[in-house]
C-alpha cells in the first residue's frame, strides 16, 4: 500500500492507496507499507534511488543501515510493533529515505506511531514545508510512543512486584504466590523492554547520522526539536536500563521467595515426620506378637500406651518450639 502526503494550500493532505505512476503536486512523504514489487519499482523510478530490500534493511552492520546514496540519506531503525494488538512485541525495521525534496518510508509492519501520525495529519493538517520537518515529526511520534510503552512497562513491573512482596495481605487471605504466572508476566515485560532498548539505540544513531549529514540549513525550531529528541532518547535509554535492573532484581527475588517457600514446606514435612516417629515406635513395640508382654494383661496398659505415644509427640514439639524451629 502506498500513501502520499502533499503540502497544498498550507495544509498536509493525505491520500490513501495512491497510484504510483507520478508524484502528486507538493508531495513531501511517500509511505510504503508492505509494498508490492510493482509499487516498490514505481517509487524507485519516481525518486531515482534504489529502495533497500527487506534483507538489506535487516542487515546488522551500522554501515548497512545508515548510508548516503546519490545525495539521499538512507536510514533504517527498529520500531516496536505489536504491543497494542496484544501480541508479543517485535522490533520491526523501518527504512527512511530522505532526499532534498522527498521523504520515503518503507515498512512491512504497521506500528502504532505511524497510524497515530497519519491520523494527526488528518486532524491537524498543519503545513510542513520540508521533508526534513516531516521526518523529525514522525520520529518524534515514535519516541513519544516508546516513552508511553516504558511507562506502561514500569506500571506492570510495579504491580508484579506488589503481588510478589505483599506478604501481609497474602498471609491474611491465605492466597499463595503463583510464581509461574508472575514469571510469565515478567518475561513479557522484559521482552518489551529489550525491544524498546533496541529501538532507542537505533533511533539515537539515526538522529546522530541525520544531524551530521542533513541538519545544515534547518530552521532554528527544527534544530531545537532535534536536540530535544536526542535528549529524550538518552533519558529513555537510562530509564530502560533502570527498568532492566529492576526486572532482574524482582525476578531473582521471586525465585528466592519460591525457594524459601519450598524450603518451608519441606521443613514442615520434616518436622511432622520427626513428631510422629516416637509415637510410631511406641505403637510398633506394642504391636508385636510376643507371648510374654506384661503390659497386655494390665488394666491400664492401653491408656499407658496411648499416653506414651501422645507424650512422645508432645515432647519433641515442645523442644522445637522452645528452640525457635517452629
């Protein structure tokens, strides 16, 4: 699918499923989402550049993701997608091709920041006179979404931590910790934080590359926006690292609590077996079938045996309580 964004009459107009035969008047941005080979070839003819393929966009090396081709900046960064749909978050590669007159984006996924930016352009069609300002506004939307996701991850982590460490409430309600569910929730949070870390790292490199090669001649307001976005990325990267540390702590503490609970259960069974061992011994002795057992003929033989069993259980219990083992 191809969208075109054109600046006409002081407004940014959006055209869905635009034909790829010719550039519309005032075109600033061409957005290719899961393009067909025909659409990709048509846009390459329009801009006179080779649009990176999926394999090229997925290249790991920084030189393969940030380079200049015939005066145009070709930049690839990962954008977190899939969170709003409830799926496992993924870092989807998005390629930005920035020329002096046009911005081209190529993507296979549909991250929320792109949908939000398109809707914002429809609701608030403020003019953006240059493709560089469109690029900065789009990246700013991506960074804002990353900040929202990090805030959500922190809130989820706080809820998991509260459930894991709420000893008093859990004791009052007799509700045990379901460690498996908490670990799964921590795993989902960790996956999101890791994808955001990858995205922020790529966005930071991309903005540095943009500043070095295309920031000259930008309006002062655009330069301030660029500086603010770079500062936001640094702050979010630090926040992401802090969340990763908190995740590690909560996960290790949860495993420690689980081990402590298992040890407590084993201790209870061990003490119970020790308490019932002396009564079992007494019962075993009087369960023997010897002919000569004087106690069998006593009138108080049975109460005496019961008393021995009860006393042999109570005495170890009292000793355990006295020594603080229970």
